[in-house]
């Protein structure tokens, strides 16, 4: 069993935006910012003291990757069922992959 416990809290949109702005300004995650504001000290064995930085991903890219993932899952499920894969589906997947601009 994990030694870590999670607490989920809800914020109004306005409070969320304020917290997001302040945490971005300090260069830390929202969770780390809240811990700092509460003056919580964590066991160093559980949490690494180095701040975690998450890079923002382009929502359009994420949407396209999700579509590709769904298509690949469809192919895998059809292969499991021994159903013939429609060539239109394969061409559609190929065109989506080739249209991605990295």
C-alpha cells in the first residue's frame, strides 16, 4: 500500500486562476505552491526536493495523438477478432499521421 495520500479540493474558477497565476509566477506547480503557503514540510524520503516542471503540450497535437491512438486501438481490436481491416481505415490513419506537423 502506498505511503502517500491524496487530498482533492475544489476551487471556484476565479480562485483557481489566482492560484495558477501565483504558482506560475513562482515557477512551481500549483500543488507545490499550496504546500508552501501552508508551510508544510514533507519527509525527504517521500518527496524529491527538486521542483517538478511540466511542459505545456499543444492541445491540437494532443487531440491528433488521441485520434491516432483510437485508430490504433481499433486496428488492434479488429486483429484480435480476425476481422478484415478496411483499406479506407488504413488510408485514413496514414493521412492523419502524415498531416501532423512536428
